[in-house]
C-alpha cells in the first residue's frame, strides 16, 4: 500500500498529466472560423466582401505586397486583412490605442467616440483569437507614418479609417499614396457620411487634384488607385454580385468609370443601441467571451418572455 506521500505524489502526477493533456487539446483545437462579426466595429458585410474580393483577386493575379491599416479600432477589419496575407507579406496597423492624441481637435474626437473602449490589449486579444501572431503595431497618431517608415511602393492594399479631420485624412491619404505599389488599392472609410465632411473633402481633393482614380464605391467606403483601375474593375464586373443579393451600378467621375456596390435592400442596418455599461463590457471582451455573454443574455431574455407569457 503506498504511503500518504506516495499517494500525494501520484495524485499530483495525475493532475499534472491531465493539465498537460488539457493544454495539448487546447493547442491542437482549430481556431474559430474567420468572422469579423464577433468584434465590435463598423466594418459591414458589403465591405467585408469587397476587401476579400480585391485581396483574393490580387493574389490570383500574382500581385504581392504588404498590407497597411491606418486606424484599426478593436481589430474587426484587421482580422480579415491578416487572413489574406500571403507568405512573406506583412500587415502593419497604426492606431492611438491608449496613447495621447497629440493635438486638441484629435483628442476631442477620441474622447467623444473611442477613448473608453479603444485599448491595445483589447485589439491584441481580438486579433490573437483568430491568428497565431500579432501584426506589426505602430501605437500613436497615423502622422507617425509620414516619416516613410513604410517603404515606398511596398503595399498592395491600404485601409484608411483613422481620424475624420480633414488635415489628418489628407495626410493619411498621402501616406497611402507613397506606400502603395503602382496598381495597389486604397480603401477610404466614411467618405460620404454627413458627420465626416473632412473625410469627403480630403477624398475628393485627392481625386480631382491628386491623381487618385475611383474604382468602387460602397455606402461606407471609397476604393481607388493611383494606378490603372481597369484590372480591378474587370474582376469586379466578372463576378455575379446580383446573384449574391447586391446591386451593381456604373457611373462616371472625372472622365473615368466607377462602380457602385450595395445590398439590394440598402446598406446594413445600424446595430441596436445598448446601455453604456453593457456596450463597454462587450466591446472590451475578446470574441469568444463576447459570444458567450450574448448567448447568456439571449437565454435570459427568453426566460423572461416565457414567464411574462
């Protein structure tokens, strides 16, 4: 019969083995299927499809290059961008996260819209829920990238979704212009929203005076290039978007073709408003915990409905 000490040692060994087995199972289990929808943000389905389409078409055509995101918030679009990286390519994201804004106007915008939820730890937790490694992170205002730390012509896709102030957006567009390869694409968010006139001014200034050529318009984003838009537009028109529930229209801007893409029933509905404490809690949780919290809340609502009936 083993001594008490031996039994304790055997029990500890058993627990240790079980723990190792548990870690092994967790390591071996597949990561969740890619879906940005579990992460708070404003990256709607039509643009998820447009990003995926353009990035896939570039890879199919043999176009390689890094990907850059100016303004990443909690990672909803960054997760998708990271999924489309090819071997040897790099994703760089730039955002203030927990840093000071650097100027009064930008600080006021941050306090009004993002300060309570935008943290680097929340972004990192969200990104690592879908990818084994973090992207290159530049923490600070996007103006930091004006030092050309992103090599000229090194990127095939740039997403600009940072400040809504004209001076900042104009600077971000210049960073994108220098970073992009000849036929690389830039996606510019909030180019037509009534609360972001500074973005509209910077985008259309780039079109009419800066050589930016429109490729695609969605309700939320402007897609363009400083190269030849023909190839990107041909791949768009070759896809049967209407069969997938979208409308496709063609227009002319500054003498060039531009395609408009939207859901057949209009743009995505805005998410339902939640109380501030609940919004903050769900925003700061990683996707797996957010899904569990939402499932619990749904279950509780169902029970209340049954009692009321």
